[in-house]
C-alpha cells in the first residue's frame, strides 16, 4: 500500500495577524512550531515514516517539513523544494489585514476573492516590490510564469502538472511520501485527488499542522483518505 501525507504548514506569523500572505515569506509562529512538531508525532504514532518529502520554497512550509521530519528522525531523506507548491498568490491583497480589507471592499467582495474557485484578487503591478520577479528565489524562472495574482483555479494549473510529473511517480516508487505545503496549493491537489467539482472545493478547509493521509492501491487509485488529528 502506498501512502501520501499532505501537511499544511503550522500557523504562520501572518496567520496570527490575520493577514493575506500568499507568496510573501513569513515564518511560523510559536503555535505553528508546536503544530509542526505535533504533526511529526502524529505521523510517528501511525507508523508513517516518509521516504521522500516535497515542499514549497517558502519558509513556513520548509520549516514545518523540517520539524515534522526531525520528530520522525527522518531528516536524512530527500526534501525537494519547488515553487509550484507555493501558496496561492493573493496579488494586491498581500500583506493586508483581512478584517480591514473586508471593511474597505465589503465582506461579499472579499469572500469572492478568498473562496471562489476562479476569481483572483486584483493583481500586483509589474513594478510593485511585492512582485515575485524581484525575489531572488525565482531568478532562474521565466518571468512569464510568475503570477501577479491567482485564483484557486490558476493555482491548480501549476500544481497539477507538478503532481503528475514529479510527485505521483514518487508515490508509485515509495511506500510513504510527504508533501508539506499550503492551504490553497493543497486544496488544489485535494480537488484533483477527490474529484471535487469547482463548487464543492470552495467549502473545503485544510487545517494547519493536521496530516491528511491518502492511501493508494497498486494502480495509484485512492482507496482511503483520513485526518490523523481526527484519529485516522
């Protein structure tokens, strides 16, 4: 049996401050570090010892991955970082307080930006210092692939090819694979794995630091799915 563990990073500093984070690089809060460590404990308790791990290029996901693997005594396994597992890009909302944004634009509009499948927030301008083209971690990429904003739909458009070309083959090769990423990049993957409609995925939430396990048959079809925090 093949198993895939999807782990959303622990609470970040900007989660704590109720800000739109997206591609902005912030670290875990103290609670987030505790969640990452507890995720490792939960995986150990259920006999989940990853053979390989994938994460984004953002600190909060990398640190969550590292802390969970440290708890599992698996720091020696390959940990592959890729921008395609980054959080959804929140465009011009990046860094703004969510409550203040709702007061300015209206709760209904902000809800559409946050929860709809195909409506992105307003984009960043090309010269906005928050634009990823100014970040050295993306210096080797074609600027045309770097988003100025994203919906969940466009997030899936970059996550799915990476799943199909890199992660899914790893699931076929190894007994246990860990993907430590973000709420929306993981929701995009869940949409694909669970075959959810565009409408159904809008109601799906992935909790911070809660390992979500998928079990696959020999043909890599999903046979079971469960949360470790809920008892498996």
